[in-house]
């Protein structure tokens, strides 16, 4: 019972009437200001209690891409540090980590540089071949080279994941979508008293 002794009825019939009233709401409300305020209030309610939680998935996608980028950089840096003992000159010749990974994977031992065809990177081919023959690096055993190549395979596979925007939306688009939804939520909160 309410304070004024008015009995509150809650039944299936009342729920059906409320559903009908909500369905006919646009026809019942003629005043555009009242309609705008009501639509803001209803959209705020829908944003608060959204069952699909799309925003959380967007945030997690961004965090996953950041984690993959960090893993890619760490793996590339470690494999480069390890291979630099064998062929230190290559780091100054090739700065791009993916090109570095593909080149070292193809070359393996620095002594193979003179025999290989680096036609894909023509501007660096002569420099790589000369550096491979005159390198001051230490000799590397097959176990070390196999370990470096395995690490570089990991780097290349991570690079493929980060360069595949079809699997996850571009970060810019995700952030733009998230900003739009945030602006909408702020807008709804600003008009919540209308």
C-alpha cells in the first residue's frame, strides 16, 4: 500500500497494458520536447543495461592488439640481440623488424649471404653480401641458429596477425566507435532530467 492508501496492482493484465502503452507511445506523445526527453531517458536505460556488452569486446580487442604488438616487439628484440652475436652488422643494414626476420630466416648463417638472392631488397643486397663476408661476429652452431630461426618464425606469425585487419577492426575505428558511444552516453546523462 502506498502512502495515500492507493492499492498498487501488478499482474499480467497490467504488464500487457504497459506494453501496449509503450508500443503506442509515439502516438500518445505529441510534444516534441517531451518526446525527446523520453527518448533520451529510454536510450540511457538501454545503454546501461545492454546485454551484448559490445563496448567491453571493443576494449578487449584493443588490449589484445596491444599485447600482440608488445609480444612482437619483445620477440623481435630478443632474436635480434641473439643473432647480433653472429652477424652484428645486419642490425645497421636492416632496421625493419619483419624484413630483418625474413632475411635472417632465409640466410641463417652469415656466410650464406654471398650465395643468396636478395632481389626483394635490391637496395640492400650488395651491402648485406659484403657485410656477411667481412663480419666481425662469432661463429654460431646449428642449435643457436635453429633457436633464432624458431624465434623469428614466431615474430613473422605475430606480424601476420597484426597486419590482418579483417580479423579485428582497425584500432582507429574501434576507438572512434567507442568515443561515439561514450559521447552518446554523456549526452543522454546530460538530458536525463528533461
